[in-house]
């Protein structure tokens, strides 16, 4: 069963899709009520030539978008997906390489015994290693720069011959012994020995506390 020339011409001359469907239904009603249906080959051919498909229905918003807009949204979607995936893998890689705090070495050489003058407090290693080097007529010691009160950093006052904490007023003699202020105990000493090349080696992994009787141990001072 085919369309007549008049029927085809009527469909071709339809001014809109609504008119086209109305004409199609009218033709069907004048025939047997079955043909032509909307999917008939010759019907589809006329429809596709007259109303080319260039629109898509956006089900999310109920709007009509064209192919260009559709592709733009598709591109944005892929970019968002790629960004999320990249962020996920970045977190995973960051987890595999945790933060590392680089600190000065705990054992280090400071020079030869003759590099240090008797009766002097050497401040060269205060900032880099938090250590004071003190020499008297008999020995060299390595003192911690951390106040035993609240962990502040005292200053060496040459004129007064003492370490003085600027925060709470604790005072320490050049030996590290406390004598004024709230500090409950003397400064800590670090292990100090001669290395094989004759230089002085300070080892901060080993501490000596006066109140425990450890200042008498051989490695708490270096005899000169």
C-alpha cells in the first residue's frame, strides 16, 4: 500500500511538524485507519527530508539543546571526571609519600679542641644545632640551648657570665647549673668525644642530666 502523489504532496507542503502529523492522521482516517503509520518507510523518508534531526531532549532540565551544546556539555563532563580522577590519584600518591621533616644531623663535628678558647662560650652552633660549646681550663662541654623550665631559649650574657632566659628569668652559669628563676634543674649536656680524625664529635642522641648524677660520666665532657 503506497501513498498517492496527492497525499505525498500534502505531507511535503506541511508547514510544521504538528501540521505534518495532522495530515498523516487525516490520510490514515480516509484509508483503513491503519496505514500509513508514522514508521512507514515512505512516511519516514518524507519526514526526515522535511524535518532533519538536529535537536536532542535534555531529560535533566526538560530543555531542547542542539548538537553543539550537547557536545560542549559532554566535554565538560569528561573534564570534570578527569579532574576528579586526577585528584583521587594525587591523594593516593601523596599518601604514599608522607611529609618528611628534615632536621639537622644529631651527630656532628665541631672542629679541634684548640679551636675553642678557655673561659669562653662558643655560640656558633646555637642556631644550627641548638648547642653551646663551653671550655674551661679542664674540659669542654656541649650544653643544650633549651631552658629546663618551659623550653625557651636563653641568651648568653658575656658581661654577667650567665645564660639568661628572656621569657621567665631563669639563670644558668656557664657550666649549665641553674641558680636563679623558676628553672627546676640545670641545662642538659650532650655526649662529646674525640673522633678518629682528632675533631670533636657532639652526639645529641645521648643526654646527661645533673640531677641523675650523669655529669660525672666520661662522655658528658671532654678533658683537655
